[in-house]
């Protein structure tokens, strides 16, 4: 992925609401955690209301300037008051639900200040380079993906989520985690991994549907996004929760350096609201 910094256009604030997702979505946290552990992925069907999706689609189609970029990742997007993402994470049931699922998946996981990490990710058509799919691991115990716009094309060309579920355990030692990510998150390894015949039986490909929400362990599952067709726009809101190595001084130091780099990028681009993809400068800690 390329690093992209671009200002976001002003968007009219969305009226606050105590509840955004449908009633009852959070009633089965234990069942969701069991599905994630057994199958690698849990789908929460029809939990995202039409009005919320409409507001989110209006924003990504009219208020985000891609400026020809193939991909855009807006970090901490839900921290922007008045946006559809802030409205969702402010739902009083979302944080407890993610906490329960993360705890069920990983006993003793850290929660820091309890904040949900968020990203707005946009993909504009197919990749323009010969680079392999961006397979990676997340730093958090669970990842929740909410599709906003998903293109429709042939299988394998519709922006599907592809993952090798629960491929690794939660690592006890942060050094093991870092070394593992150094190995698995480079282009040579990614190419070798997807071409190895023995891996094909392990892969899970999920066609994402707006209106649903998808939960998996981003820390344990090696995952990526399949290509989108030309002329299409793919948009997802991604939420992360549960720090597996929250007490690590090493990772905290790395993250401090990453924050400094990102602030420097924002300063150079002279924009208070920018999108910075995290794979290049934060691929070990994130």
C-alpha cells in the first residue's frame, strides 16, 4: 500500500444517538467468541441500520478526496466528533461487546484506556503495482469490520476478505511476535505463502455484505483484501480492540516513534486531518 495524506472535506455533523446498531446484536458475545475460535470468523447479520449506511456512503462518496490514490487509510477516524464512525463507537453497547469478545478470545488481554482503535479504509479499483496481497497480522485481539461500499464482480475480484484463520497463537513474548511479523510481513514471504499448495485448504474467503458486521482475531489470523474491479470504490470501517502486549516497554517505545513519524507527516502536509496508512512505519507494532 502507498502512504497517502489528504485533507478530508468538511462534513455536516450527524445527530448523536445513544444506540446505532440493532437491538440484541451484543447478546451473544460468548457465541461470537466461540465462532471466532472455531471457524476464524463470526458474521453478525443485519446489525447495521440502513440510515447509518446511507450517511456513511454519502460521506465516503462526497467528502473524501482520493486525488487518484489507489488506497486511503484514515487512522483514528472515529475520534472525529459528528461523523458516522464516532456515532457508532459511541453506542453504549459497542465497547462492552468488544471487551467481552476479546476477553473470551484471550484471557488477560489488556485494554489500556478502553478506547477502540478505528480506521476508515477506501480502495479505489484494483492494485496498480505488481506487489502481492497485503497479508498481515493486527496487534489487537479482535478486529471488527463494517462494510460500507463493497463492489460486485466475479469471485476473487469483489474486494473479499481473505484470511488464514487462527494461524498462530497469542504469543506470550513480544519479541516472538515482532520476529514473526518481520518474517511474515514482507513481500517475498507473502508471495511464497500464497503459492504454497498446502495452504489452499486453510484459506477462508468471505464476501462482505453491507448491513453485516464481521469479527475475527486480527492478531491470530493472517489476512488481506482481494482486488476490486476497475472503476469501483470499496469502503470499510475497521475497529480494533484488546492489546495483547499492552505492558511491553519495547512496543510502547516503537509506538512512540510511530506517533512522532505520523505527526511529522501531518506537519509536512500542512493538514490537521490526514490519512496515513500504517503498514510502512508501523508494521511491527500494529
